[in-house]
C-alpha cells in the first residue's frame, strides 16, 4: 500500500468489493464450514505444543537473513498482492457500473467497520498477513473438497479419525495428507519406512497399506498406550505384518540405532527437535530416499516470526533443508505443511 493511504483502507475496499459482487453468502458458508475444522486444528496444535512442552506465551523474534522477507511477518502486503487488489477494485461490478476512487472513499466509514466484523473473517485471511489465532494453511472450502476426494479407504481409518476427535483433537495427518504420504511411498518404491512420532498409528496406516510384501514401517512413540492402540487398529486393518514397533520411548534414539538404507523417514514428533532429527535421519537414508516432516508451517507461526521453541526448531529445520548440499527440498502447503526432502 502507498504510504499516504491510511492503514486498512485497501482491505476495507476489497472487503466491500467482494460484498458488492454477491460473494457474502458464499464466504459466510465457507466460514461456517471451516469453523469446526479450525477448532480441531487449533486443538491439535495445542496438543502438539503441550507435548513439546512449549505452550507458553510467545514473543516476537528477529528475522535472520535468508529466511523470510519483511512482508511475511509485518502488516504490509507484498507488492504483487497490492497490485492485484488494486486491479480488483478498478473492475466493474456485476451491475455494470464502474466504482471509482471517490465513490469508494464515500463509503469508507461503513466499509471499514464491516471489515472488523466476524462475517468477514474468512475474507481477511487473504488480505492481511497477521492472523487472529492459528492460520488455515489451506482454505477450508478447498480442504473439504480435497478430503472428499481422498475419501476413506477402510472402516478402520474412519474409526481412527473418530477416536482422534474424541481425544479433543489428537493430531493426525488426515485423509488428504495420508493419501499424499502413501503416494510418496509408492514413488520411491519404499520397503523400509521409519516414523518418529507415530501416535496411535494413523500415518502408519497410510504407509503400510501401500507397501509391497516384505516392506515394513517402524512405529515409535513416547506413550505405550498409543503404541498398543496402534497395534490393535493395524491388526484390525490387516496390516500388522507390515509394521514394526519400537519400545515406548524416544523415537530419535530408535532412529539412531536403525540400520542404514531407509527409503523414507517421517517426522511428526517434537518440533523443537526437527533439526536434530534431520542430522540423524540423513545418514540413515539411502540415495533417492525422502525425509517427510509434518507441520512444517505450524499454523503460520514460522512465517509470523514467533519465538517459542517449537517454531524456532521448525524455522531452523527449514533453513537446513533449503540451505544444505546434497538434498533437494520443498514445502507443500497442505494441512499444516509437509516438508519434503530428497537425498541425492
């Protein structure tokens, strides 16, 4: 935005513009459809943060070079987004009338007020970088669509999801990301997969069901009850012969003891330890293997520059996978972000 323009004016115009085009009802439906998903995601992240032991209040931290541009953590929008919004404001509405700058200014007072109202929260996700609470990495409407496409391949999978909801949003990867994990296992023709932080076996379910005969996925978790429940569910799904269970305890210690030649390592444990996990995983991985790290975007916290230990660990992990030789990495903005690292 131009410096001479009061903060929030462009956002107010855009919000009003969307209303004028008749999108309000559709946006409201999107917000309603996503409210429960945001609640579940927030509970899941709180569960993860409690497990990490870093649920305290966050403070802002200085952004290091080569990590994030200023517009990603401040209140200003990228220039290309501002330009796109200005083009949207200049377009004619569905009634055929052109709304110029003076007409828009005349309605600023009423429009600015509506921007702050609850009914515009879904729209505001695309207008401002700073968030009120945790961010939907994928718009709820698209997330619901992708979830319906993924479907449920087995009644056991549906039972596991219901159990996660009953446990106040126990964090699981969900159907869309589960399908993607299974696809990566197929792409690298995985026979040996190692999980750091398996919970009650939901991600292992997706890996195990695509493994060829003789292939195995190794499960680890601090909680013995989680592993016992994983064993029961995977047996019910007919996948137990493709699963190995480490004793309850530190998954990184178990990974360090594993034999080299792994095809894939899935990280979903304590986020503060992701950099350490990468250092352990890469020597254990075969050339052409993958490190798949869940929750790499952490509800937008990594972009906002939050300073808790979990977020700092994820930012350092991201710096390492994008700045180290011998690996190629990307982050897919699905669910809470999946970091994919391929070893040369």
